[in-house]
C-alpha cells in the first residue's frame, strides 16, 4: 500500500511539474510575441519622407487638434496633446474629459515635456513643425502630416496615414465607410438647398477672411451639395464689404472672434442690408473651434449636422 501511495504522489508531482513547464512556455511565448511586436517596424510615408515606427504604438503624442480627432475615430487616446493650454477645448473636441499631458501650444510645443512622456510615436503638422522635425525625431519616430490649412480630402488622407502608423487600417476603413454613409444622409437632408452658394468666413475685429472652395470647411460644404461662393486655389481670401457684395452668396456662415467685429460696422451699411443672405435671414454664426480648428472625421460629421440644423431648423 505504501508503495502504491508513493507512486501516486510521484505521478501527481510529475503532472504538476509538467503544468508549470507548460505555463512557463506559454508565458515565454506571450513575452516573445510582445517583444517581437515591439521590435517590428512599420514604414510610414508622410509629408517629409518615410519613417519607421514601432508596430502598434501605444504612447502617441499629437501636435494638432485634427490628430486628436483622428485617434478618437480609431478608438485611441493620445498621452500628450499640444492643446494651447486649453483643456476645455480638448474636452469639447472629444466630448468629455480625457487623461493626457499638455505639451504646450501648437505653435511652440514643449520638447522637454514631450521627451519626458517617452512616446512611441509623435504626429506633427507639416506647416507648423517642419523646422523642428529633426528634434522631434530624436525624441521618437515622427510623422508630419497636413492639418493646418489642409483641405477636407487632405485631412482624410492624413487620417488614413495615421491609421497605418498605429496599426488600425481595418478600423479606419470601417470608420470611413460609416463616415460616407453619414455624409450621404446629411446631403440628402440638404437637397432643397443643393446648388445654393455658401460662404464660410472667419470674422475678426479688422478683417473678414473668406474660406474658399480650397479650404477645409469650404470643400466640405461642397461635399454636402452646396457651392462655395469663392472658387479659388488659395484656401483663404481677405475681402471688404464691397467685394462681399459683388459675390453676394445665398448663405453666410460666420465663425467669429470674440469682442468687436468688422461686421458690426458693416451692418449699418446698405450694401450689407442688400445681401441675399441678410435679406433671407441666412446669416449664421457658428462655433469657430468646430468649424475651423478641429477638423477630422468626427468633426466633419458634427459640422454637417450643424449645417442641417442651421439651414433646415432641425434639431440633431
């Protein structure tokens, strides 16, 4: 009997030892896979060439607002954002509070803070950050894309590039298909306004900056079936009241600065009073952050819904 018990105990011990070995092998395999993923690189083409970035990067720093929109559309959140030190603006952009570190302004991001975050990937704007590309690249692999003054289509191209860089290409394809369906529905809701001329513009205290057919919002409004009143290869056109009167758009969409505006003076002028948009009560004031700063898949859909609400007096 004692011999039988010994054999049983040895058998149990052997089984337990085998299970430990198998568990260790599984753990080693998982560890090896993680190390393999970390060591693998993906070559990403961007505005300043090609950069090899880690496969499936987790710690991403972004230096423009549209890149926050892009990551959100892909189900990711950046660890660092050039937020112009305006946390409330980011909260408005993503629709709630998120945990991230401010890395300063979009114009002058703080390289020391970026470095302290030890990012896997930095996404920068080619217009703002071309001069510091080499410095950024020393901190982490960096891709520079079009954001500031990009067109709607260029913004969609940047979204696809970001998706490749973070290993979310299938997710991006699915999200863009949903986006096209949303835009198609919104366009259908604006079929009565199809072909009407529209002029989006930023109004400051001393200037009226029209956004042409080559601007982000100008191009996007044409995708909704409207026609931009200023067809131009340049994205923006400064104009006075006389020039605005000559163009005479059906719809005016104004993203205003705070405080005194040049249009305050124009409103007492007969030229302003005779504008078609003014006569037909189609002058709309919109959120400048959403319409001119955010940009992206999610923001474009919000602009589209805003447009439908404004023109058709519908609640979204």
